C-alpha cells in the first residue's frame, strides 16, 4: 500500500491527468460554476433537517440541461461539498442534524454553541472538513486508478457479491430493526425491476401502466422519498407544535460566553494561551491557539478513520463519525468536557465525515457501487449523462473523471474561503419560517421531476413515492435501503444473470474463485456487524449486549 | 430530528410508563397488511411476465421480481408476527408518538394541494401555478403572514421560473401569459 502510494506520487501519467483536470476546472466559467455550486449547496444544506443527500436530490435538476457533463459535475461537486458543510452549521447552531453522519457533530458542537463558543465550533468543523477533505481527495487521487485497474479483472459474479456487500452494510447499519431494513430493501428492489428487462426486453411489474414501461427513474424515487416524504412528515407535525422548540444560537453572541470562557480559562490553567483568550474574549475569536492545538490531531485521526470506512463498501459516513467521536473521547485530556462541548468531539467527527465522502467516491467511480444514500444519488447524476461509473469510465471518460477530482480540490478551497466569512448569511437561512421552507421544498421537488420528464404522470408517481416515504418515517423504516435497492438491484440482477448464463445456470460460479468467496464472506460479516457487540457480550457470559445501530434521517 | 438519531440500543428507556397493552397496534398491523398485499400483488404480477424460453430459470427475467416479492411477503409476515409475538413495543411507541404529534388534516390538504399543483401546472403556467401553490401551502402549514408569503411566493414562482427557463434551458409550461 505504502509503495503503491509512493509510486502514485511520482507517477507521471497521474500527474498529467490531474494537471489536465485542473486545467479544465481553472477557467473563469468553471470556477464560477464551482463557486455557485458551493454556495447553493451550503444554502440548501443549511436549511434545517436537510442533509447532503436531500440537497443533491433537490438540486439535481439544475444539471439536467447542461450539454457538457463536465460543467455539471463541477457544479455538482460544489453542491455536495457545500451541502455537507451546511449540514454541520445546522447541527451546531440548531442541533438539527440533516443526516446521521452529522449527529456526532451535533452532540458536542451544539453544546459548544450554547456555551458561547459557536464560532470556534464552526471554525474547527470548517477547517477540519477542509483538512480531512483534502487528505481524502489526495488518497482518492492516488488509489482510484489502481483500484479501477484491479476492477477490470472483476467478473460478473464479483460485482454481484459487491452489490450484496453494499446492501448488507447499508441496510443493517441504518435500520433499528433488521426486518424493517430488509423490507425497505425489498421494496427498493421491486421498484428497481419495474419496466423493461434489460436482458430479454420483457415488460415487468408495470401493472398495465404504459408510463411505467421505462421504469421508475431513480431521481423520482430519491426526490419523492427524501424531499416530499420529509416535507410531508415535518409538515404533519407543524401545527401541533412539534417543531417549535428549536432555538437558533447566534454565533456572534457573547451572552452566554461568560461562564463558558471563564470555565475554559479555569480549566486551561495559566499560560500564554489562557491570557491570549482573555485578551481576545471580547472579539469572540474563531479559534484560539488552544483550540487549534486541541483540534489538529482529531482532524488527522478523523481523516484516517473516515477514508478507509468510506472506501470499503461498509455503510458510508455513519460508522466512522461515531468511531471518531469514541476515539476522541478516549484520547482526550479533557474527558470532563465531553457531553458539555468538547472541541475534539466536533473536530474529529467532522473530519471523518468529509474524509469518508472522498472514500465513498472510490467504489463509486471505480466499481459503480454506491455505499451511501448520497453516493447513490451521485450515481443517478452520472446516469443522467449516460455515464456508467466503473473501471471503463477511467478509459472512456478519463477527462471527466480527472476534472471531477480536480474540482473536488477546488470546491474544498472555495468552501473554506466562502463559508466562515458568510456565517451571518447562513444564520439568516436558519431562520426561514418552516411553512415557507416546506412549501419551497415541495415546489422545488415538483420542478425537478417535471423538468426531468415534462410529464404530469411522473410528478404524480413521485408524490405517491413521497406518501410512501411519509409512512416509512412514521413507522421507522429506513429510506436509504430503498434508494440502494432501486439503483443496485438492477446492477446485481444483470451481473448475477450474466454470471449464471456464463456458467450454464450452475450456481457454483458464485463460490468457484477465492475473490468471490471473500466478497461474499464480507457481505455476511457486514450483515452481522451490528450484532457483534451482542455476540461478543454473549460469548463473555453477559446478557446485556446491545445492538449497534446508527440513526438514519436521509 | 435531533441528537436522538443516535441509537445504541433497540430497547430505549421508556419515556413515561407505557404498558404493552396500552400501545395501539392498529397502525403497525395495518402497515404490515399493506406490505403483505404489495408483496402478493408483485408476486402475481411476476407470474405474468413473459418468459417463454427461460421460464422460471435462474437467469430468466422472472427471478429478480420473484426473489423481491417472496422476500417482501416473508418479511412482512415476520413484521406482523412482531406485533403479536414478542411485540416490538419500541416501534409501537414510536408510531404512537408520531400519531400524537400529527395534525392529520395538514398532510391530507397538502397532498390535495400537490395534486392540484401538478394538474394545473400545464394550464396555468409554471409561474402562476407555483405562486399560488407556495402561498396556499404556507397558509396550510400555519403561516399567518399572508403578505410576506405572497412576496416569497411570487419571487419563487416568477424568479425561479425565469431563471430556470432562461439560464438553464429547462422547458417549463408557459401558460396563457407566456411565463
């Protein structure tokens, strides 16, 4: 691995590819697109309860009509980066994480904000995202091509097993009950088979509706489940006062800073940093030297935890953020502050979150396998441009891949430059009245699907899926497995059938090569992973084992 | 959605003492029955897929929907079982809390507004339909600042319509007024 990375650093082909990518991004038009993407992404991501997946789903239509996919993907990379950053702002100032990967940030970040340290929390989140995001993108740059070269050797049965891994990990980790997680997955797979069969041309499960002949577009499913489902769910509670306990914390306010800073100063002891803090207290600094000293290691550790978890098809960003949180809690020199606003508890998980996204791009770009809901919607964006991520993409659309990777670097820098100075604007966005917010989300969702298809029927199909999403939320079914089933179900089916056709219908094709067997075993482990703590506890003779589950909002 | 999203256990400590028999099971059971019906419907639809040569073979077009529908049927039966035997009280309590917080006429009216919006989009044109929709939905959701809502609604309808059709080349229905 180390040798491969070193080799990568000096690889002239890689350098040339990346330089070409930067050459494409660094034009006035593309820089403007990147800036627009970052700003729009943050704007929508900041809206309460809206995470990156929903941000991307809502803003997908912006890219439909680009004749050139490069510009679209530059905009898109910006939207993603901005959506993620915006989510952390909401978690910190409003304690409303838009998705489960921001929950860890919300735990400590919101406490920091309540104690008058909102600016430090926002800054450590932003800089940590930048540092870890950049590390993640560098790693992505180095491993993408080698993994793609490796993936060329993959056979259909290996893709089948990979899809199984993605199913198992996402379904079991986001669902509070495995039955409900698997029901969601089965629903997704059934929606995925609607339409014409790719291999035989037969029409399937259309129930006599002509418009379903082309299948149900993933954008319709994503926007329906995420946007319409969420808006209906939140709107239903709006008038019974379900949403009015929210309190937005003004990052510039000094009101509560008194006790926080006094306590900090007392905890920190004496020394130059304590004096420096006292001297600047009135200006409410972004980050003191002490904050930086306490943040930089969590940033690096977060990146180290986040990237591999994203890169392996193992459940996206939820696991590494909580793992990073637990790590920082164990390593900190200020254990008493955890739960009351420890800066390490913001720095680590935010870094892990961003690094893990760069990680999820590895299986997405090289294998065409999305390992999180957000990655699944990214895959939908590729499909809009008739691009199929996978090993061939690096040969057929090398330019696009490297431009996308270069634009991730640029987006990360723009984000850092734009966001902290504009924090006042984002606070205003947080204050948007909820009725207008949900009205706007519904209007945008309709606009998106209408502009995709120009057909009222598809808009109505989206509403039906939205009602499904509404009830899924009420009965605690996870929605991410549905998206995964719609996208990966057909991939898995086609690959599985190809493998069977190749073997003449002999099922042993799935266990005839070590690689396939290993992948299938990983899928089994992924399925059992949430139960590992319970199994371990059982083995040790205790009965209080708990199932490990990460909440899933979108 | 708050930090409650983090669940390290399936058996959360009960908020208040809610005994099993007091938990309403009608909702979860109805959901199970609907899921079961969906599974059966797709199984029936699966048998209707033309598959002359391949029949029910593993590599035929019927296999994936067959696996999906059978899985859904089995899983929804398991789900129904958990409402009777070793009942999943957490789920029932979750659903009961949701039901308590729900003001039912709101999502109903919202859905009607959505359908009306979709159907009138072509006739009224994007700008007008969106303006009316946003204004009406804000009011439905409890906003009591019709003036402010109207300004936002017009900005969204006309502004977004203009921006999307002029700058992004999205074809939106023009309506009798040309916007």
